[in-house]
C-alpha cells in the first residue's frame, strides 16, 4: 500500500517460462490448428475487459479469467503484454496452477500439450493488477475441436478495494525484494470467497488508492469512485465499463486503508463521498445487496474512525440493501504489511458465513 510507488522501481522482470515464445517463432505453429478469437462464444470470460473489433480481449484487472474446453491434445494462446510485469496462472483439467510470465510484446503461450486424446479444460487467470501491466488476448489455438464454453455460476460478486483486494505480496519470498510475481489474485480473499460461495467474481481494485485520496494524499488520481466506472483503470487511457454487462448479486466494498495512511480524513467529505458512491451502486445494480467493510490492515484509532464513517454512510443512505460488516485486522508479517496467503484465506473464512446470511445462500 504505502510501497505503491517505490515498488515500481524495484520490479525485476522474471525469466519467461520455456512455454512462452515470440509470436514470430515458427516452432510454436501447429499444423491443422483450429483458432478462435478470445471473444468467441466458446470462451467463458470472467472479470472486466474490453472486446476489440477483431475479437481480441483487452484487460488489466487482477482475476480476469478465460476458460476453454476442447477435444484434442494441445492448446495455445496468442497474447500481447504492455510490460514485462504481467503474470498469468494456467490450470489444465483442474490441476495445480502454473505461473506464467508474459514478456513485453506479442507472444504465443503453449497452455497444454502432450495430453491424452479426449476432452480437456484450460483456464487462464490474470494474477497482476493494472499498474503492473495490461494485456490483450487475441486467440486460442488447438489441434482438435472446440467444445462448448465451460459453464459459469449464476451467482455474481463484485469486490471493490485496494492492493489487498488485488492480492499484493501474497507470493512473497522471504528475504527478497518485492517483485511483480508476488501478486496472486487467485489466492486473494475476494476470489477465495467467491469460490466458497460458488459465484463468479469481479475484482475492481487498485493498489495505493482509496475512496477520496491515494496512500500519499493525491486526489487527482483514479480513486474508487473513478475506477468503479472503468474496465481499464489507466490514468492516461481509461476504458469505460458498461455496468449493464455484469449485474452482481452482492457488492463488497473494502476501501479506506490508503485514505487513512497520512492521517484521518475529514469526516463530512469522506462520508458524503461514500454516500454518493453507494447511491450510484444502488442505481446501477438494482438487485444487488451491498456490504461496506473496513478491510484488513487498519487498526487502533484509524480503524475506529473508518468504522464510524462507514456506519454513518449506511445510516445516511438508509436502504435495507446496504449494511456494514466488521472485519478482523490481519497485519501481514515482518516482510510485508499486506495480508499473507494464510491471512487472505482467513479473511475469506471470516466473511463467508456473514455473506451467506445476508444473501440467503
């Protein structure tokens, strides 16, 4: 959180896995390959993205996912990354996730090969957050035939927050400097909660940002009321999100840690901003229930102040669809203040029974 700017200078490009090769390398080409665009109906997509006219899909939020099913022995995808700091998880037939590094520029990734003949499923999930890098997935290739897109859950969550929601530093390495490979959206509390609740999820989050100001007191950058409206939360080239494309059943807002980093913000400005945001959420998503929580990192007087601000927000909105849910403090460890892998799992366990009660699930 407070490391937001310093980390950018420390990021160390990882060595690309052997399966990542330039798109121009003939070794990646397959004979009689069957190709579909990333926006093809055979592809199940989750998270916010922009579909390009050529069928490519542009995305940046962590947790954006693609799933395909095919009858064959091999699958690959063509993708372009804006930086050397993007990572994906690749999951084949429900097995262990494989972390894949994207080199800057265009490349083809072999997702699976040498599989037994028959039907298979591959999932690709973005680990990284927007400021680390954006990506455009052009197409999927297989040596067999595409099967219908894997089914998505009818339940839908929207989890809004900061770097904690983005999964920062979950894959920390003891004694090492922070780098882009440490972000792990799949192990974040939001995605674990969605898994527990058997729901789709959108993570709409940005490291170092808050409701009214950033961790270092900037109000002229994208904060939650701004990036809630975006598919690509890029300051220079933002891409608008159409809220009609995803109607969540449950919205969780875990924002505020960065607002309180340089001190307790002025109460009236904070509460009135939150009230306006919540009313926008209610209007955009007329069937959703909304939960406001203070997140995992604040403690003592600052946590108490945010709890009070949230309670006043709920009171002023005065809608039975909106309520406050308290959160437990999880202070990370000596290496990093962000919640650890185990702490993210605990956060999800804390929230699950409360969300089930609220939703009747």
